[in-house]
């Protein structure tokens, strides 16, 4: 809230996001390690994976049916002689050779035999004994994946810098990698601030609340590939705050939660300034999360207390829903970049509005919503909430409805963007 | 493919999904355990969480600004006297009492002082010394969240049976739970079948491929809260297949991958029948994944080999992309039900088609796609692929485009459903 002149600006959501993405582009990973392929799920690949052979390694049947010579089906109905069966993995010493007028039963995934140039689907043929009747013609090449059509030996299948998911794990397994190089997880320090905070097992006094933000942030950091480091909550008092920020700046990224309200921010700002802080923005036109702060410590002139190289920090607003949303919108891409990923654009998919949405213009809003419906009939409606302090409403929601700043009403049945969790 | 009369049917996608959901509804969890709150991420909550106090526990300021008596602003401009400052967490022995004509500076999250019934946003007031000028009126209650408005003490905040994510973890932390009861992870056996399969570190012969399906399934099972148990790949040979299926049926769910092609399925069927298998469906009108099989062993008449209670199994088609997609569409909801979750409807969000999609009618298709664009301008296009054996294409994709069975063309700019990963 403290809009001192040296602070650049309260930016639009899009501009704020782009500022973060630009900085994320220049971040480097923090080392590498080797893990078993199954332990790589969620980690970021630190080596390119190439095909160790042609894929497929043989002309692969794409359907159950009959391997034929397409030329034999120019006149239909055609009658062919079935001369054998080809099963996937069969290692017959003498492969069946399909001559004119011949066919072989073949299974999906099996190698097409020499001589055959198409596979007739089992549904399109009638077998009586070894006599196969086919009622429709076929093009040469139909239902056969050519050797090397998916990838040639040596061709790159996956670049480094992607997050490993089940499909990427299948690629690694298919090229024989049981261990993979992945980037080290960035250590992300979490520092909740505020005199009102007590530990989660404490009995809060009447004006106190439990520190839930450190826990939700830890879960979010972990989910996107970081290693959370939870610092004790900081009181609104300079010397202890300074100690804890110094501790946090030893990590690869520092997330402050809270301390961006009027009055409190002066204190956080003063302490950060002692660490040569630059501020890239001190707010974004969003709700929740308006007072989001993004900056970097220790990159400028030498400061009295400079714990190491330049470190980025976010000041995430301390209202719990604001903390959750601003992590997803801004901090996540920095955690991912430190984890070795190329910064990704934020993409919101859409659903139809179930119940009219009314709000005010001026801010881009991310409002807790619930998706319902089934299959392609997805609908979304807002949950009743009491604002960005309402953790229970956020937990009842399963997405955030993204309302553009120029809309004060979205009618039932309109498409609307949603940020999923 | 073997449509023997005792097998019920090849179902539409929707019917097949509903059959699975009905069975999932009757599944029970497999026990409980206690975990630390941060270790609960991704687990399924086995206890309801209730508010241990009113939320908020005091009348909470929702904005930075000034706590006032709304009646004082009936005549504007109004001039008020600022009598103090209220910070979140302050434990002043004597709370400030706001009398007529008075105001107090207040921070977001701080308790509204006695006497005040609204908070004027800092942007709407001008302070000179202790003299506050306000140019617009306000309604009583504005920018104050009433005590207990989010939840009353004792009220349920989260039911059991939900998957813990960062927002649910924030709820747990806010009510003082540092440990939680969660349901046990179901053990899910994975049995890839086929003579063509070799281990991932082996050098495959010309007609062999590495078993990647066990690895992608393990990652998918793990991601949705199951404990994968990878069995050795089974050859197309009855006695070893019988041994391995018996082993798999000791787990809580058995996923067979492969063995649903023409010819091979006869063998798998014969072995499963010896375990009193019932088959609920043996195919769905989808691509990839058409020959998907869903059934249950050991619930019917006593069988020669019955390793325990009734166990569900899926026969997932062995083409790698089919295996991945059919897990998401069908097997996942059973893993989740065994993990204690209430079965969820499948919901596909939407994006705009970037490049015209052409296909054939008759099957619901789940085609590997790539989302691009930014913010609400999400677009999707198909990746070039060589069919459901093309693992590399699936890994280049980041979603599947869902094409209804009656569409053979979807124009650029149309909305289309996507299944995200």
C-alpha cells in the first residue's frame, strides 16, 4: 500500500505477470542429480532423451486384422488364402512372406510381414477355414505404421527442461532409461509475518489466528517441484524480522506472506531495503491479491547485510486466499524456473457459467468457484465467500473463476475462464 | 475383441464410465492412518474437520483504512478525529472505543474496535494530522467481516473423503490440526502382458519393445493416491499368466495392460475365468482405448483359484497412449474410491480450436493436443501422431482433445472439450 515514489507501480495483472516471466527467463537451475525413472515424476528433466532405435522398430500393425497386399483388393470381393498368424513378439525363425493372393492374421502391435503393405481390419473381413473374403478395397499403407514413423534412431524425443509426467516416464522407459538426470529442487523459504500469528498447535488469543499460510504455501511449493523451508513466523518488529529475512535469503527464493498491509509494509520495506532490495512492482489490479510485491535483494550496491547472491522475493498478501492465488499467478513460475523449467504462459481453460456472476469493474478477479456437470457439460458457479480471509470457502471451491476487469456481469450460459487447482 | 455371447457389450463412452462409477460407489476404503499435516497433501481425509472457534474469531477488517461509525458519514464531507491505530494481533490492554465523530486507523485482518461498524478504505479518506476527511458515505457493516461469518464454532469445514490440497491444508492448520487421519493408499497391481515385452534395461530384439506401460501406469497410480505394485511382464502363456494374475489379485485392484488384442484376449479371458471373473464391459466406443475391459474376480461361485475377496480388474489396451488414456477415463475413479474418495464426475474444460480438426464419426476420440495462447486466450491443436502406439507424441502433448462421436470436423475458433493431464 505504501506507494513511495521509488516503487515502480501497481500494474495490471497482465503486466505484472509479464514482469515476473521476464525475470524467470533469466534464472538458472541449481544443479542436477540422478534419480530412478519412477522417482522422476514431477521433477524437471535435465537431459534430452533421444530414440535409441527407430520407433516403431518394425512396420507395426495398428489394428487387429489381416495383413494383405493392397493390390490384391483392387477387384472386390476378393478371396485370399490365410497362410498364418502373426502375433506381437513372436520370434518365428522363418517369418511369413505374403505372396499374391495371400493374407496373414495379425494382431495390433505385431510386425507386418514381408510382402504385405496393408492391414484389413478384422471387422471388414469374413474368414471361413483358411478362405478370407474381403468386401472393400484398401490403400497401400493402411493400418501399418511405417518403421521409424514416430521417430528415427537418434532423434530427440523429449528436450531437457520439461516436467516429467506419466507420458514422459513412458518415453524414458521406452528408450531404456531406468535412471534420469533431473534438476535439483530449489529451496524456497516461507516467512509469514504478523503479530497476530501463532503456531498451529497453539491456543490463539482473542485477537490471534493460527499461521495457516506457511502450510498452504509449503504444499503449493512442494506440488510444483520446490523444497519448502518453513521459517518461524516473524513479529512486526525490525530486529527479529531482519534476522528471519536474512535466514530466508539464504534459500533460493523467499516468499513473505503478510506484511503488505498499510503500516506493516513500511517495516518490511525498511528491512528489505537494508538488503539492497529492488522492487519490480508493489501491487497488481487483481482481487484477491492486490498488494502483491515482487523484488530482488542483493543485486545492486553492496548493502550492510548481504547474505549472498541476488535473491528474488515475493511479498504475498497475508489474507489466506490471497496468498494461495498470488502463489499460483506469480510465484509458481519462479519456483519452476529455479527448478530448471522454461517459463510457461498462464493458460486458463473455460467452462459455462451456471449462475449469473455480478461484481464490480476495475480489477481482474479470481473468485473461488465450483465446477460441476459431467463430460463436456462443465459448469462453474461461485461459492459464497466472505472475502480473501475465508479459507473454508477456498477449500470448498475447486477452481477460481477469472473475471476480466471490464465485466460487471457474466450471464448464465456464457463461457468464462477458470484457474484450476 | 473376442465378443463371446457371455460378454455384455461394447458400450458407449458415457455408459462405460457410468458402469465404472456405479461400482466405485460401492467400494470401501482400506483402513486409516495418521499423518503430519504437510504429509497429507494428495491423501484423502478420513475425518471431518470442524471449526474450533468462530471464523473469523473477531469482527475482521477486510481493508486497510479507517474504522468509523457509519452514522457519522450521513452528512458528507465528514470530518472525524483519529484516536488511534489498530494493528492485526495487537493485544492492547485497553481496546480503542470509537465514539461519535471518531475513527481509528485499521489494517486488513485487524479486529474492528468497539463502537465502529464500518471500515472506510484508505483510498477514500484524507488524513491531515489527526483530522480525517471523508468524501463519501458508507453502509453499516461495510468492509467488516462479522464474527463467525465464515463458520461458527463446531461447524464442519471439510467433510471426510476429500483429497487434501493446499487449501484443505490451510483449513487444517487454521483449526490447529498438525496431524490428520487419512485413508490408507490402495495397492494397485500392474501386470503388462505380451511376448513382445522386455524389461526397460534390456536390449530388445527386432520384434520386441520395452515395457513402458508398467512405468506410466505406476506414475498415474501414484499421482492419484495409490501405491503401485509392478509385477513382471507376463508372457502369452497360460501357466505363468495364471501365476501372475493370482499375485495381482492379492492387491486391492489389478490393472492388466495389453492382452486385449484378437487372439491374445482369448488367453487372458480363459485365465481370468478360472478366477470366477465377471465382465462388465469388454469395449467402449472410443479411440484410443476401444478394447477396454472392466470386470471383477472372485465374487461369484467359488473358483479353483480364488485368492481372497472379490477384486476388480481392468484390461487396459496395451498400446501406450491407450493405456494412459483409459487409466484416466476409467481406472482412476476406482483407485480413488479405494483410497476413500467419493466418485467424481469426469469434467472436461474447454478451449478454442486453433487449427481445424478432421476425423471420422462413430467413436468418441481423445486425441493428443497442445494448449497454447495466454490467459483466457487458450487455444488447442492436435499434435501430429501415428496412432496410439506413439508415446513420443503423447509426451509432446499436454492434453487430449475430446471429439464427440458425431463430429467429423471442428472448425478453427470453435470451443472444444479437453482432458488435461
